[in-house]
C-alpha cells in the first residue's frame, strides 16, 4: 500500500506540475546534460529502451579535440568541448566507464573522395538535440546532418550542396578495443556486414558481433570499398603504390574483411538535395538486421522517436 501511495502521489505531482504549463514533460529534457566533465553521456538520438542509437562521434582524428580516445582513458563517443567530427556512431553506451561499441561510423563529405578520417573529418556548428533527434552542420562541406532512430534502426538525412557528395561507412574505427569486420555489396544502394566488438574493460575474451544492413535512397554514381594497407619496406614497398595507405577498391564487388575497412557511395547532387540513409542492426544475424530494417521502415509502420522526426520519402 505504501509503495502504491507514493506512485499515485508522484503521478499526481506530474499532472499538476506539467499539466498547468504549455510544455510537455519531454520538452524539459536537455540531451547535452552529462556530455562534459567526464560524465561520458551523449546527445545522440535513441528511443526509450531502444537498441539503436545514432550518436555524433568527435573523439578521434585531430588536435582540435581536447579529449581523444587514443590519447587517454576515454569511454564516450562524444565530448561537448571537442570540435572535430568524424561521423555518426551506431549503437553506443551512455554514462559508462569503459570503452565499448561506438562503431559503424557514417560520415557525409563533399568533393573529391578521401577515406582517411584524419582528412575527411570536419568542425561543425548549429548543434541541436532533443529526445530522439540530433542535427548539426559540417563547416568544411556545408552539409546539414539530421539523424533519428527507431527501436532497432535509424534514419539519417544529409542535405548536400551542388556537386559530388559522398557517404562513407567506416567499419574499422570506433570506441571498442576489438578490431575486425566485414562488409558486402548487395546492390547499388544496399550493403550488409558485421563488426566485431567487445573486450569491455579489457576483458579480452568478451567479444561478440554486431550485424548491419544499410541502404541509401539515391542511385550512386560510384561505389566501392577501402582497406588500409600494411607498411612494407624495401623493393616490395617501392612497387606498391598503396603502401601504408588507404587503398580504394572501385571494381571489386564481393565481400571485404579486415581491420581497417570501409565502404563508400558517391553521388551527383543538386543544390540542397537530400539523401537519406537507413540502417538496421542485430546482435543475432544479418538476416535479422534486414528484418528489423524492413519492418521498421515500411510506409505504414515507420515511426521514429524524435521530437523533430525525419519523415522518409522513398522506401526501399
């Protein structure tokens, strides 16, 4: 009886407090709380109890960042004071003390293709975050980024300037201390694969896979893989023009596996053209990731959790 009484009293307090005001309770939420001072939270888009989260990743690649994931103990994909953005991570932990997850880094760029995150990253401005929605503008490219989530998938919309636009999926980098993954071209507009994750708090045997299916809603002009090549010395190194570099695979169409791999889509964009990306994930299989994506993005069933939802036009 005592427990029920407290529940009823608290519910009445919520009704009186918020019912008398124009704002809804969700409008009091500030996703940026806890994103600095080592609170290691993030402002990414996530549904209540959702598996998918879409989180700005700004903890690698530049001296502009105060807190770098490779320079100190760091366990969050985002820090409010950092300035260098290298993509959106899919599925993260918030408020934890050890590095884990924070991979499948999706990054829009413009102009000539460059797949080295130390080069393609950008400062950003105009950050916005409300429950279930995050947006910013990439200063280097003038690209507006908007992301939201469903329970097991995401919708991301990028508004490009006129010219070449690129969407990069970096499968090699992230917060996790584990390495390795695979990506496979399914069609011109769809890829699938997995990323190996784990070793939370350096438990070396606690590893697992996260599977994904990703789709774009525009026919690309070019697609391909990349993979970081090992550094070789002597004659062998002299003969290899990609020695120690990120090698582009523009004419290879099967699967690619390794530690520092990725996939790119390039597009011919009109001014202010919007390109959408959908990604479904699963910890069970690629087939389950595809089922999650398809089920949550049918025209009759797609519902995001954002206060500013992204309404997808083309369904594939």
